[in-house]
């Protein structure tokens, strides 16, 4: 008789039937949920990476490029442009850039004004007389600078 034997002597046997099936189904459900969470996390990371690429990977040029030349290049060539030391092709590129770019045009105009001021002061020192220069509008500054 099995019931008369002490509990220590009885060997434990895994349950057969509904209880073991319920346990197996619960384990299977947990594995499925874990895999679904991992798949959703992976899909989210991939979507975030693609969105980041399209937002940050295809960024437009940070500097405007008017006339085939960017602002930083125009700024580095500004003194040579004002002095008329650039070749014809570069001078034309800078001129086209200045037609469309207000900040660069302002910088060149400021350089031209300071150059004229220096000329005036040099002329006064040399001759003791003042130079009588006509007033020039912005468009004439650009034309004058592009002739050098």
C-alpha cells in the first residue's frame, strides 16, 4: 500500500495530464512574449537609426554656396578680391556670390569703405588736402571691386 509508506520513501513523479500541459503552455507563452519584446525593441532601434540617417545624414550644406563658392571661401578671398589680385574666374565666382549673399556683401563693402578711408587719410597726409570722393551706392561698390 502506497499510502502506508512514509513520505520520504515515495519517489516524486512529474504530473501527467492537465497540470503539466498548463505549465508547458505557460512557459511557451512566456518565451513568445520575450521574443516579441525583443523583436519590438530591435525594430524600434532600426527605425530610430533609419530616421536619424534621413534627418541627420542628408543634411544640407551648412554654408550657402552662391556662384559656386561657399561663404568661408569668399571670406578668405575677401582681401585679395578687394585688392584686385584674383584671377578672372575666381573674381567672377566671388562677384556672383556677393550678388546673392548679404553677409558676405556687407563684409566686402566694409573692407572697401575702410580701404577708401585709408586712402583719404593717406592722401591728406601726403598733400595736406582732403580727397573729394563722390558718394557711392552699394551696387557701385561691387562694380568697383570687381574691376580690380
